[in-house]
């Protein structure tokens, strides 16, 4: 990065064959502008990025393995809207699945079970454990 202002402020000069001239300072940035902006965003949001910026937007948590197919169907529908959606197909308890999604900082955690499958809905909660209830997909 070239700096023309600091040499003027400090009245820096050097001698040439034709007299004196003002130098140009060259700064070396340890972090580039993209890295600096990323660091500022991470610090500002404390790792809890808004939906549009978050790499982990939605986690779908089926209550049991029986509802895994419905969870994958919901994932397909949501991916058409260009959302980043994952499905937790592990054998963990529902509470552990939700807790893992919260710790991973997913913006929304969608729980699906028998009621939701029958109604074509999902049960929505946020990473801050606010339950928003059933919503249509």
C-alpha cells in the first residue's frame, strides 16, 4: 500500500541530483482487507452471524429415524430457496441434537416429527432457544 500523506506530515525529503524530493512510504499489511473485514464481522456479531451471512443457516432435526425421509424432503424444499440446510441423522436424543445445533451456531433449528409430517410443517426454534412453533415449509 502506498502512502503519500505521512511523508508530507513528517516533512520527509531526500536528496537527488536535481535537488530534493519527497519519498513515498510503502506499508505492508499483515492482514489483507478481506481478512480485516472478516475479523471485524466475527468480532461484531460474536460469531452469531445473521442468516444472510451465516455458513450454517438451518439444521433439520428429526425426532426419530422414522422421520428422516420427511426431514430430507424439507431440506430439498428449502435448498431450492438457496438456503444452506443440513439434516442431523445421528442416533442422539432430540435434546442433544438441538443442543449440538445451537453450539454449532445454526440460525434456525427445525424439529420434525409425526405432527409436523402429517401437517406438512416444521417446528421452528432459534439458536438462542426461542421457540416459534409450527410453521409451514
